[in-house]
């Protein structure tokens, strides 16, 4: 099924006016990338959550998507995307943790192709239906443990991990192109995690910590 223009446009709490308020809040919090702000004003976040909570879709909060997982807060999506795109446009990006599909959807409007992997089958199925309904044809998805990356489509100019591993999975480092950038929240579940940015150079890897964040756990195996 294709989402109708009315569904995409939304009404009331999902209307363009409500979305503009979300965009203004992102600007107030320091998001500057114009293209990204335009994309976040147009991607219908309310179609990435259950209808019962669609009226909250444009609040700056994480929301439940089932299976104990959450759709990331708009600010987290915006900031991570902004950092990923800091050095200019990217061709191929790998996302680990498809979840609702929202982060992949935003990215897909800004890069050439998005490859996204998810370990929970039911979430991936729902996300795929959304990509089809919205005709986001440059998103490719796979049901697997993202700790192994997706080597057949790599190396990637960008890698974004939306669940927190205790340490950076080696295969992801290997699948990062030279000059490529990875953004990943690293740390134990008990506390906060460090949003870590890694760049691959000809000599190796350089990394820095951006800020503390709280993400759902990165788990191994499929479910
Ligand atoms: N990017 C998502 C955020 C979802 S929450 C969105 O925009 O909605 C993080 C997701 O990572 C969850 O769906 C969880 O199941 C998934 N995840 C956790 N560990 C994973 C792993 N090893 N491989 C793939 N997905 C994983």
C-alpha cells in the first residue's frame, strides 16, 4: 500500500504546523544543517509510531515502538545525522538498529543509499512496510545481528549505530571506508554511554567523545 497524501500531510497534532514547532525546537537546541531541518520537517514521523501515540510524534521525546525498543528522540536523530554529514554529502551509509525506520528514512533523503540492519524481525517488517508506503526506494534492509555489519555492501562512508554496545564491534571498524565516519554510543547499560565519533584515516582510526547519551542496549543474535 502507498501512503496517501492526506496521511503523509497529517492533521492536528501531526500537521505541518506541529512539525514546524519541532523544527524550531531543534534550531533552538543548536541544529544548523538546513537540508537536514528541511528533511525532518517533511518526513512524517507520525507514520513511524503506532496510531495510538501518533499525536505525540512531534514532541522531542523517545517513544515506545514495541518489543521494549524506542524510536529515538528527534534531537538525537538530528544531532547524530548532523555529525555524520559534517564533512559534506555521503554516498553509502550503514545503520545498525533499524527500529521504527525513522532514522533510516531521514538519512535516505540526504545520502545516496542507506543500508540498515535490525535483529528483531517484527520491527524490521513494520519498518519495511513504511519504507514501501513512503516509496523510500534507496533504503536496503536486512534481518541480522548488526555486530557483523553488512560486508557485501561495504565499505561505507558513514556508519551510525542506534543501540549502545559495551565496546565498538570490530567488523564495523573494518567496514568503514578510509575518510569515513562512524557514530556510536559506547558504554555499559547501567550508566550513560559516550557518543563516540570515529574517523578512519590511511594511518588508522581517530576518535573523540561528543557527549553522554542514553540508548537501548546493543544485543547480539537475532530475535
Ligand atoms: N534507529 C531507530 C532506533 C531504534 S532503537 C529508529 O529510528 O527508530 C535501537 C534498535 O537497535 C532496536 O530496534 C534494537 O532491536 C536494535 N538493535 C540492538 N542491537 C542490535 C544488533 N546487534 N543488530 C541489529 N539491531 C540491533
